[in-house]
């Protein structure tokens, strides 16, 4: 092999090592950050624990005054549409 080929292979190996080291370091920092945030949340819990979905529904009901349930006619129409779709796709 020529010296140029050896130099290129050495450079490729160095780039491989540097790239994998950077990825490994990033993942270690990411996992450490997640564990630090989890520790902080356990150490200093919030006073009010309200799930996001409950907050969202409560805000929607207060702002829009819209119902949270579906009317029986709409449910029947959706059921019929799904049934028809399944019947046509199974036959094809």
C-alpha cells in the first residue's frame, strides 16, 4: 500500500474515533441531564399536581362551553363509516 492510502486510513480512523466519542459524550450528558431533572422534580415537587389533559379539558370547557361527549347520532355515523370501510377493504 502507498503512504497516501495509509494516511487516508489513519485519518478515517481518527474521524471515526472522534465522531463516536462526541456521540457517546452527548448521550452521557443527555442521560445525566434527564436524571438531574428527575432528581430536581422529586426534591422540589410542585404544590398543585394537575395532569395536562385535565387542565386542557377544564380550560376548554370554561372558554368554549363545548360538550366533552359525542352525540349518539355522530357515534352511530362514525361506527357505520368504519364498518363500511372495513367491509370494502376486506373484499378488495
